[in-house]
C-alpha cells in the first residue's frame, strides 16, 4: 500500500512501469521536498503538453471554419470562462471538457459584436459606420436641419439621439 509508512528494516519491492506517470494525489503522500518537486515538475510538463494539444485543436478547428484567432479576444473569453491561466483552459480543451465548436461560436459572436459598427437610419435606408463616422454624419445632418427621422443604434447600446452629442461636439470644437 502506497500510504504505508516505511520503518527501518522493512523490505520493499519496487515495481516499475514505462506507462506510469505521477498523479496529483501523490503530493499528499510524499514526504521529501525533492520527491514533491519532481512530482510537481512532471505534472506541470504533462499539463503543458495537454495545453499544446488543446491549443492546436482549437487552431485547427478555427482554420477549418476560416476564423482568424485574435490573442486579445481569445484571452478575454478564457478569463470570462473562469480560467486564471490559458494553459488550464487549453488542457481542458484537449481533455474534451470544453467543446471547441461551441467555444468558436462564442468567439465569433464576440468578434462580430466588436467589429459591427453602429447602424445609422435615415428614413428607410440603413448604413453601417464607425462611431466617429456616424457622429460626424449625424452632426452634419443636424446642422442642415435634416434630423427629423435620424436614429443611431449600436449592438452594445440602446437607440439614442445624437443631438446632445453634436451640441457638445460643436461647443467643444467650436464648429
């Protein structure tokens, strides 16, 4: 039994196997610092290997879907999923605790919400533009008194009027 405390004079038979790897619960049993450090080192190497496999899996799935992964967005979603370290996330992906397809769907939604510009409505027309472009266009139309049916909406905000923004902008810039 592995938890048995060895005494002087005890005879011990050591069985070895090329397939055996250290387990995390061995850290609760081991007594010496040297043995504890070797077990931790082996566990960390195994985690690193699984993380590399998980990252490779995600990159292959992303490539198949023609998705280019951005490191910043990836890290944001990993943190949002509750992981302190990316290696833990990728190791779980390699162990199939996380579905790569579902994660890529979430990733795509995040990218789309970041890149989709606000929508400007003027009558029956809809245009997509950056916030700055939208504000300039709205302020120009407001200055020309053509603001009767203008509205702005963003994927991350409720529809709002631009009159206040334009007034503040003209006061600040003198235009």
